[in-house]
């Protein structure tokens, strides 16, 4: 008699992400964090004084705040052992030809130049602490769209940057926002003028190559009145046996009638602490759409927040989290309904396997001003084995009676009936399970650009060894 | 032994700070002195094995009294009842003994303003017990109630527990229950919370045995400046266990409510099912409502879900009723009442349902 093996769902194939380059840097700070390191980073970037002051103030706040204890255990994260700034041994260029071969090869493997040629209006590629490649299609520039690396923006658009930078995510927001304020480096600045609708997405890709380092990019996007943009963010790192940390910040300003879709595929290596902060401020009739895929990292704490400040502002969050062996992915979404007739939809899916922990943590708040607000939240969790853990913890707080809000969550494994049904239609058990898992994440994949949808399906690689007796 | 047990709890109680409930922005203040409570709390019973707590009984039941961890509203509340209770009951229903029924009155009046109860209920194998607990007061006393009840429902036993809390706005009400349910045992609870200006209610259920079952239904009303915190935890340990929570409430004036539920599926509880639902009707722009329905899962072979929703009165229903000649207030009361009825239908006596509906009408200002 054949033995029946347990269905096994493969971990994400990380081959292309795990190839690391030999470390070559032009400048790096020593490990740890203190005032002189901050001053060194600022000097290296030749920043205005207000930015140095912001960094130093952030450091003070960082030192004053305790490590949060309400989520995954961060006590093992040793920031004294992290190099907070590494400038790669190259200048930023606008042509892939000028990018050093090994770095270019890395991005080639990740498919960035190809995606740029085929389907993107602009690309920024960050390697360790600095952007090494940045290019915008002429058409976009002609429309008045500004897409720059953050360092250049600080110099060329200082007034605008100063007006918005770390106002939505102030250093006081939490300990790792303060860390970000102190050591931020790299990232993107985007300004879309009034009425300009950018048809083709732009993308920034963040690659951390250095062992034991941190990446702290800052993304600042302003979509002016009635303008539209789709921004894609990708991130990855090779796996090391020491800790790496990512504490980026994303500040999105969506003006009256504007629309921004912010898509992220995060595939950090499993030694990464991903403590990223993302916030969007949405004005009257504006829309923010978050599409979020969290696959990598050892520990993630990521809860993109939409602040719906203007009447009829909208937010839509579509997220999938895949937690495999050794991973604790604590993700979710936060929405503040702070104006009349604001609305939001949250759809979250999580999969956990091989001892992975997937947690949905959400916050939905309606203020006194949010008369006529509506919200629908839906969370579904799929456990692929009995070693894993899946939790859902939504918090809802309402200070208004004129609201219509609903939350639903489900948890469980693939129902036997569904497998049986598909098998009765001629599928093998393996095919049936694969189809169900792909169907489970389909609401997310259909929101992604095609090449990312294909990538996502590749990431969730189903392999069955089972045989049916 | 009883003396030592109480003394130890008093010592711990005194060392603990007053709890601060940040969600409703309230520090809970305990009475400085617990006076004697001189009322008989058993209003009706058809069985004998109900006992006042004494030294001998405490020795016999110590293993049931000492718990492995802190359950309920928090350590301070538990130690307060365990150390300073001024009334309470031990109910021990013999194996196979069915048809048992008791009515308990936990009432407060000017001569008994502080009520601190500590109770133990054991339903032995295949026994059955129905308990009705009423909470009333004389409507003029500034009073305080804290209760802690430990319940053991052994193999194949069945417990139906009905609580109707109708204190006036002068009373603070805190109630913690921990319930252990063994194999094939069943617990059904209907918890009606209508009164009290500040209340905390906590149920912590352990579905220990295979095929154990628990169904908790809660109806609540918040008026004036009431603040309330409800917590319902179900821990699934046994295989094929089933646990359900359903809560329906209405908030008006400046009432402030926190609803929490936790379905905790623990590895090994295969084929278990759990569900938690909360629906709150918001009747005034100044109300505040928090909901935290959590699902924790370390067992894959389960089905768990939760749902929470909040909104105003259904406009279509209101329009229909007002079309039929009801004024807005009457229509509002009728809609709230109708949302409570599916849960109140579970009460075993028709007059209980009528009484509660009348109390709801009174509190919402109806005829």
C-alpha cells in the first residue's frame, strides 16, 4: 500500500533574491547609532541645516522611546550591531550602462530594466543606502511630473520637501519612525501636477546587499488636485546569518479629487526586521488604493494607514501575507474616517505554513466629523498545516452614530469538501489544492500589474507529494 | 484554611493598584470598606445542595477555588471577591441529577450598598442545572457590585445560566465568570445588561473536553453616560468543540461601550467551530463604540469566524413603521426591541422576555 504523505506547500523560491554581491562601498558609518554618526551621514549628503536638526531631534526621540512590546518580540533586534548608512561605490546615474556591472546584474535578475523598457514610466533603483539609478521617461517630464531620488529633491525642491517631509509620519509617531528620521537615506520624491493623469506606473526598487546593514529610504509622493498616479515599490535582500533592518517611511499626500495606487511587493530575506511605516493623507474626493504583498522578512510590522481628511475621501486596501518557516508577519491596515461620507474597504488575506505566524492587526476609527461614513473590512486566513499560527486582531472605534461599518473575519484550512468537489471534476488532489490557494489570493493578484501577478503566482509555488490511497 | 485563603487574597488585593481602563478612560475605585451583606440571595430553588461557604467546604473545594491563572476582569477584581466577599454560594449538583433550578437575587439597597460575591458552581457528570440571576436595586442607593463565579461543567452535564442586570445608574457593576466545560458538556448563557453607570462583564470559557459546547448570548443597552466593557473569551481545547458568542446592543445619549471577544483555537482542538458576532445600533451622535473581535489560531483543522457591525436604525424599517402611524421615538424603540427579540426568545419563560422588553422601553423613554 502506498503511504500517504502530507500535502506540502513549498516556501517561496528565493533563488534570485538570495544572490549577494561582494560588498564594495565608498563610505560607511561604523556600527551603532549616535550623534556623530548622524552628523556624518548629514555631512556626507551635504544637507541643509534644517534636515540635520530634524535628524538630531529624531535621534533624541528614538533614544527616549522604549521598544514596543504589543507586537512581535523585537528584543533580539540589536541596533548597536547595525550599520545605518552605506554609500555604494558608485554615483547615481540615469543610464543602466553607467551602473557598475554587479549592481546592474542584480537589478537585471530582479527584472527591473526589462520592466522599465516594457511597462514603466520611470524607475528608481536603490542599492543599500543610496539610489544608484534613476530615470524618467520624457513624456512624464513633459507633463511636469517630478520623479527624483530623495537627496536630489531635498536640494532642488527644498521648499516643498521641507513643507511635507515627516509631517505625516513625525518622529514622535513611534520608536522606529524616530529611527527613520535620524538615519533616513535614499528613497523617492514624486510630484504629479494638477490634473495630470500618469497612465503608466512608476517604480522604485529597494535592494539591500550589505550584511548587517539597515535600509531607511524615504518616499514622499504628492499627487495634486485631480491628478492620478500608480506607484510600485519593490524590495528584497539576500539572506545572511546576521540581522538586517528596514525602517523606511512612506508619506503620501493625495489632494482634492486625486487618486494614487500604491503597490508593494515586499520580499525581504528571512533575517530582516521589516519595521516600515506608511501613511496617506487623503483630501476631499481623493482616493488611496493600497495593494500590498508581504512575503519576506523574519519579522514584519507593517500597517499602512489612510487618513481620510476630506469629504468623500476613499481608501481601499488589498493585502496578502504569506508567512513561512521562521517568519512572523504582523501586518494589517489602519484607517481614520475623519470627514463626512468618507469610505473604506479593506480586504486582507493571509497564508501561514511550516510554523510561520501570520497576524492581521487592524485599526478602524470614525471621528465625530465622519457623518455618513462607510467601511467594510474582510479578513481571511488560511493555515496550510498544523505547525503554523494565524491571528486576527481588528480594533474598531466609533464616535459617530451616522455610520455603516462592518467587519468579518474567517480562519481555517482548505475545506475537504472543496477538494473533493474539484477531484470529482477530474482534478488530482494536488491540482485541486493548488487551484484553491491561487483562488484564495486571486483578489490580490488581479489588482497587480500583470508581471507582478505572474511573479506572485510563481512565489506561491505549490508542490504536492501526496498520493491518494 | 478559609481564613488563610481569604487573608492571602486580601493581601494580594491590597498590593494591587486600582485598574485604569484606558479604553473608557476610567479608573476603577473600590470601596474602602466592605460591610456585611444581610440579604438572602437565594430566592428560589428546587434542590438542596446549595451551601454557604464555610471552613469545611473550603477544604473540600479548594482545588476548584484555586485557578491556574488570572481570569476575568483582572487580578484586583478577582482578589477582591476571593478575599473580601460578603456573600456567595457553593452549588454542587450530583452526578445524573437533572431538573435542578435556582433563582438568585443579587440586590442592592441602602442597608446593603456593597455586594461582593464569590461563587462556585459544579455540575457533576450528566447533571443539569438552570440558574437565573437577577440584579436589582432600590433606585436610590449609590452601590457597588463585584462578583466572581467559578463554574465547572463535568462530562455530559448541562448548565443554562440566565443573568438579567437591571441596576439603576447609581450602581457600579463588575462581574467575572470562568467556566470549564468537559467532554460532551454544554453551557448556554443569556446575559442581559440593561443598567449600571459603569460596568465590566467578563466570561472566560475553556472548552476542555471533546464535543464540549458553549453558547453565549448578550443583549445590552447603554443610556445616559453609561460606560461598559464586555469581554467574552472562548478557548477551544477539546476536539469537535463548539463555541458561539452573539451580542446585540443599542447605545444612546452619551453611552460608551467596549466589546471584546476572543476565539482562541489551541493546537489539538481539531474539527472545532467558533463564531462571534456583534451588532450595535447607534442612536445618538454622542455615543462611542469600540469593538475588538479577535481570532487566535494554532490549529488548522477548525472553522472560526467573527463579524462586527455598527450602524444607525435601518431607514427602511423606520420609514415603514412611521408610515403605519408610529412616531419616530416609538418606531425607534420598536426597531431596537425587534433586534433584541431573537436573543430574548432563548429565555425559558415568556414573562422574562416581556419584563426585559418593558425595561428596555422604560430606559429608552417609551410608554
